[in-house]
């Protein structure tokens, strides 16, 4: 255990987390005198006014998992007893000028290559070398200018700017490197002073999922959203997330098939799994594994939808079991006697209003939203239809655009999930009702 300090080290600080979010987390324990965001490392340092304040905060969060915007953050005492201005420079020189820039790109909805970065950075001076790579902090690049003045000008002008409207935000620091080593000229690295370097053999991309971005400029010029090669619905994704992506979603996954394990085999069937996983994308087919009754394979419409399902459903509770949700090694599910086909199902949610459905994606909550209800339905009928799945704390029946809808709050997330899984697409007073997860906390 690190010796108590008034400086608290916070990890897993995603780019969507603002300074104000961290302040709200620690202000109840005392006065905060300094806050340093280490964006490139997804970390932060917070200095309290005194050691007892920091001790109180860490004792509290030892028993309660701190979470910001749905993301767990992890706290411990820092090895620093006091923050100085130089602590900002742990990921390189930080604010000390250097001709090499460390660039982190947030909200990366479109592919970024060396050519794209060269277009962005070359107006500020001669770019000698460039290397791109994928780190836990996200997609990063090292960009070496001929002169330090050019690097300073680029950082001053471009810091915080977006490469494309609403996405691909630049977070720029000075690197502590003196010279970049570039071995290959390709879409991931380039030595502009030595055009004769080899291109490296194909198929060793450090950016899985982006494929060849060669046609990007023509597409960009037309004003259409480019997105990822495997995604025909990139425009809907861009519209849903305002150009960014939900925290923890890379958008680079190409695997469409998901393996679900630790199911309750006595209560789960293909249709119930469809009702749950169709919250995150269209379902192609589902196969329960007969030799492993608590396992199932689910093929989603594309890699992005599969990534949403894995991200939001991993660890969810259903029928007394905590679900394990991972990408499958199988690229797809072979159609056969043991598969259930859903590709043409009119219950797939993402064939229309895709942008709205993406926007509402989240992990299971205690609240479900009911729509396509009969006009004359009552709250009593709704409660009667759902109460077998758990304790209903509150309900609200309302009308939107002339159509009846309802919110139902259960005591636990598991109860709400069970109600959705069992009662989505069932008949209530003659109408087939639609159920989805609500992001609202209270009615």
C-alpha cells in the first residue's frame, strides 16, 4: 500500500470524463487544490488540501466503486506527496516544446491514416516522420517536424480541434523523444525524408478493423459519412452519437458473432436471447449449443453492433445467472437444423430508426420503456402483464405523438431485464408491445 498522501491517483479516466466530473467525485471529502488530467494515459492526479481529506475519500471508495458516466474509475494514493507543474509531463515533456508531437485521437469514428494526419499537420511546417499505433489510451501518433517552431505552431492551432465534424478530436502534447525511428513507408508509418523505404508485407496492420482507407477522400468529398468498411449504417451511427462513440466502444471490431455463456438453460431460449440482444443491433441467427446447454452463439448484423452487445451486456444478470458475453472465434453461424433464423424478422429494431436505437443503447437498468400499447390500456393492465417478473416500484403511462407509451420501474435491474426478455413482442389487450431499456433513473 502506498504511503498516504494528499495526492490521489485516478485510473481509467476516459476521454468523455471532464475535470468537473472528477471534482464532484472528491469535493464531498474536502477542498481540492490541484487537478491534473493525464489524457494520454487515461489517468488524473487530484491534490486535496490535506492528507486526512484524501484518506477519507479513499476509505469511502474502498467500499463503494466510484463510477463516472457509467465508467468505473480506480483510485489510490499517488507516490507524489505534492503536485508540481512538472507532474503534467509524465507522458513526455507535456508543455516543454519539442519538435516531436504525441497526438491522441478521441471519438475516432472514421479511419485515420498517415495520409490523413499529413494533410492536417503539414500546413504548419515540414513533417519529417510519422508513426501511428494503437494504445490503451486510444489511437495515437508521433509526428516529427523539421523544426520545433513548426511543432509549437501546430499544437497551438490544432489542440482540441476535430479532424472531421464532430469527431476525431486531437489531443496534442510534446513528446520526450529526440528522433523517430521509421522502418516502413505505409499507411501507419512514413519517413517523408526517405521515400525509398519498403512498405512492409501486407496483413500486419496495427489498426485491425480499418482495412484499406484508400477510398476515403472521395467519399468524404461527397459529404456522406464514411465510417468503417464493414458498416453500411455509418451515417446512422454518426447521427446517433454526434460523431463520437460511447465510452469503451472502439468502433474497430469486425467480428459479428458473439458467444454467450453462463446462461440458465432451463429458462432461456432463442427468442428470449433475441429480445435481449436485438436492443444492440439486428440479429441474423442464434444457435444454442446442445453440448454446452448454458452457451449460445448469436450472429449480429455487423461488428459494431456485436461490440455494443459485448460491451453493454457483459456481466448482466438474467434468470439468476451473470452473463459472460465475448466475441466468438467463429466469423458466422452456419445455417442448419439447430439454428433459429432472424435475418428477415420484422422484430429486428435497426431496420428503421437506426440512429434513435443506437442512441438509446445502454446496459440494463431498473427501468423499461413500453411502446405500441393499445390506446385504452391502463396502468393496472400493464402491472398485471409484468408483475410476475419482479417487484414493480412505479409506473407511468403517457402519450407521445398520439401514441400510448409507459415507463415501468422494477426493484432490480435483473427483474427489469427478465420482463423485457419475456414480454417484448407479446400481446397486451390485442396489441403486440415493444419493450426496451430506459436510460432514465426515476419516474
